[in-house]
């Protein structure tokens, strides 16, 4: 089906009060033809300007997440106002008019030069090592028995005197607001990973054993009025023994391992449930 016809039908059904039973969605497409695909494999390490929403994206009832097809390792958030699926209809960037009249979400989470919400890099013992692919990348999206997934694999990442291949996969469960992130070094080599949650001035930041919670407005980069967004990460203390608050992230560094799993949660003032700092933090510490 032509993408524009799909968008027209989806929006029309939404306005008429019909909603899809699906509670997850995934998206990956070339801007040149706008056709959805399940995989993009390229020797080119940076395709952010060639791919829709800059890389693979996945959605549940409460948020959408995207991974950039570049060295950043960041995970970015699209904040939603309701539970309908929006990723395939608005492709991450609804207009201000659509936001106002259709009550859809928007990209209010400012990642900047950080790892964003649960993004991944490597740690060499002293500093962050970006997941810089020298042998290209593969992006994949698809459906599972429980929902949808998006995956980004980076090949030939220099780490010390070795080369590693890193997979970052996000799984959305149709019955949960949470997203599961699974990270693997594909040959089983043990490395140290870095992840965490970024923060900005004026936000409320709390963290304890196994969780990071950040709530507040992100700076606007397009002139719109900022609104408060929550970003939370749940992790294993055994895998990540300590957390450190830097000037732009609460970051955690793993013990040597070939992989780990975390859980991402996000919300905003625009939704009906976790729409303030107290509710969001209570969810994170439950």
C-alpha cells in the first residue's frame, strides 16, 4: 500500500473513532522512496540523513524510540499524548497543527551529544568509546509474538587492541509501557559498556539501587514551548555496580561482560497516567 494512502486511512479511522488493536509498531524506511522495509544493511556507517527518523524506530502505547544509524549510540524518545499508534502515521515529526488538532505527540526529548535514554557506548577504563563502526551497520525492525522490535548492529568497532561487533535491540511488549533493551557483543567477547539517562538543568534527577529517574522539560531546539518529560532506566546492580552523575548524564558502567539487559520507561505531562514528577518517580521506585 502506498505510504500516503496508509497515512490517510489511518488518520481518517482515528478521527472516526476507530483504533487498531495493535499496541506496538515498528518503522524503517529510506527517505528516497518512503517504502517501509525490514532491514537496511550498509557499509556506510552514517545514514541518518538518508533514513526516515534517522534509523530504526519502534513504538508502544506510551512512547516511540529510535536509534540513530551513526556512531552516537543514542536512543531518542517521541513523547505521546494517548495510546494510539502514531509512528507510521506521523513518522516521528507531526506538524504543530497536527499536534494541536489531533492531540498527537512530538519529539520533545533533547538527546544532544549524550547517549539519550538508555543508549549504549563502550568504556576503556578511563573514557567513553563511541560505537564507531568501521565495517558498516545493519538495522532491522519486525514483529514478535509479544509486540515489535528494532535492532541496530555495528560491525568492526575498535576497542583497545581488538575489534568488536555490537548489537543493540529494543523490544516493545504490546501489554506493557516498558521497553526492553538487549545489548550483545556478537562473538561473546567481554567488554565494558556505558549506558544511562541524560539530564538538563532544572530537571529532577534521582537514582538508587537499580534505577535512574529524570523528570523535567528539555530545552527546545525548534522554538516550541517545552514540556516536562520523564526518562527512566531500570538495570541490574550486579552488571552495573555504581552510578555517577556527570554534567549531562547519570551514567552507569558495566563490569566486563558480553551483554546486558535494561528497561526503558518514558512519560510526559501530556499523558494521563505518569504525568508529573511524583507519579513518575513512584513508578520508577516501586
